C-alpha cells in the first residue's frame, strides 16, 4: 500500500508510491556517456578564452596555469551595481534587484565534473565556495546567499564546462524562512536541533545511510521528495557554512565526490542539482539551525499534481535507493589525497 511520509525539514508530504515503485537499478540509463573534448575553442570558460568572461573576482593558480576561476555571470540574475531600495505601493512590494551573481569555473578541463575530479580538486572547490560565501555577506545589500550546481540540461545548465554558481539576494527567500520557522518550532518544543536529531536518528537506523565518517553523514531522507534525493549533513552543530573548518572541508569533499561518483556509475551520469542550504555567518551560533547540502538527481518529472498540491510522488523507496548506492563500486583514493 502507498505511504504518505512527512519531511520534517521541508514540511512537505511525500507519497511513496509503492504500487508503481521502481527498483533503483531501473533508473540507470543505457546511454552513451557524454563525450566531450578536454578543450573547446568556442567555450568561454576554457583556457585561452579568459577575455570572453566578465570581470574575474578570484583565481586559484595550478602548475600549468589557472586551476579555478571565479567571474561575474555574463547574464546576471542580480546586478552588483546600485543601491538597495524598498518600495511599497498599495498592495505591491518592490526591492531593487541588486546582489551578487558569481560563476565558479571548477576546472580548466572542459570534460570533467566533481564526480571525476581528484579529491584535492573538489576540496579546493569547496574552499572557494566558503571564501566567496563570506565575501558575499560582506556586502551590506545581501540578505541571503545560495551556492548551487546545475549538471545537465534537465538541471538547467546552459554551458557544459564544469561550473557552479553563487547568487546573493537582497531578500530572504520564503522557502528558507519556512524551514527556519519549522526548525525554531522544533527547538521550542524539544530543546534540540531538528537536523542534529534527524542525523542521529538516521545513523541509529542505518538503512538510508550511504556514507558515514568523522565529520559528515550522507543519507537519503525518510521522506525523500524524489528517487536518490540525498542530503549531506555535518555532524558538528553549526547554523552557517561559513564556520566549516579545513578538516571538515576535506571530509565534505570526500562525501560529495563519493556520492556523485556513485550516481555517475550507478545511474549513468544523471543530470542533477546540488545546493548548500545555510544561515548567515552572523547567525552561525544559533542553536536551532543547521547547514547542509542537498543533491537532487533529475531523473523524474514533476507535473500537475505536484504543482497543484505541493506534494511529491516518489516512485522508489528511499531505503532501497540507499542500499543500491551503497553497493555501487567506485575507485578509491588515498585518505590523504
């Protein structure tokens, strides 16, 4: 019989459609792997084409040139020029569209991704995420910062060259506010952090855990919104990604690369989005919030029911998805990589 499961963090009900459930392996697409060249002359993110990108904000040098670049988005969602103004007109509200829109070019290679990169390269990428996260919050116009990656057409990417993005907005999105309110209500009711308790519960049960190390746990939530929807939780309570330590960054890189490599091998390099969900640096000490990463493979479609109800239909049991990913073999790297 189908089940309705409540995701305590998102406050969304999920229908686990057991009557039409698929086996995790059914999502593996028998398709030819993406065949891309290491360098593409027409790609603005490839080495030698640096003049085709807007202003460079940061560069990490490698042995043979740059390793990672951070540039302004050529078509920014928000402008980094101008003052933040609020306008109220009867029942209309307006805020000037100022903020930050970075592109993090993750590698000089056109044909790679975090699933295929060396562990040290993923660690460097996450370190730059943290640094740009802090820099963005130094802008007094900024209220909220989102770091995300779109991989593949179904995930919304327009350029194949490996890159992620940072957008800093002049308002706090209502989705984030709703999750903060849910966490605060839980804290008022129990005296503990919802995410901390959830991570402990998942570790105790174990059936949905994919990876468990000193600093992080990767698991598919009990009420996952879609097949293979996965969370990476820090074990140390912290409300803001800004407080992540060097040791934690190294461990997070291992979790992220491991998960993406398992998806790459186990499902056939699916399109996906990942996002870092985090409070502001100045809220890092609060007791009820907890930053984390969410990774969502785009292997099913949302349609009219989801739009009309706000509920999701998941056609694969989270426990079976986790078991499947645990079984997927990937190449191992030394711990000190």
